[in-house]
C-alpha cells in the first residue's frame, strides 16, 4: 500500500463544495483524509452504497459524494472524485 493515495478531483468540485453546509464539508475533509490512506477502509465501506465501481458516501444536508478507485499498477492506485450530488430517495 503506498504512503498516500492521490485524489483526483473533478472540474466542478469547488462549486459543489460551496453548496455544502459546514457539517458536510467537515465530513468530506475527513473522508478524503481516510481515502488517501486506504480507499478500502472498512468503516467507510460500510457507510457506502456501491453503484458498479462507483462508491456513494452519504453526507449531512441530503448530499452524497461519489468516487471510484482507479488501479494504475500493482499496489498503485488513485481515487477519482466524480461528483457531489443531492441524495436520491
């Protein structure tokens, strides 16, 4: 496992970030710190809904953050942030 897993953000991340409340922003920061260490962290995985290869992590305020893990080689990976969207259902 590498020391730190790179996180690649999508183009509109900043705009989506500013729509979140402070609690959800704190949750995103904590999640990103965890994903940099281990994107398959069991406590995070238990909170996620899996959509094929995409993970959905619920946030306060009715939003979810979506990401997937892209393997770039043996034991090399990066996390691709895909979206922050209003939660469905």
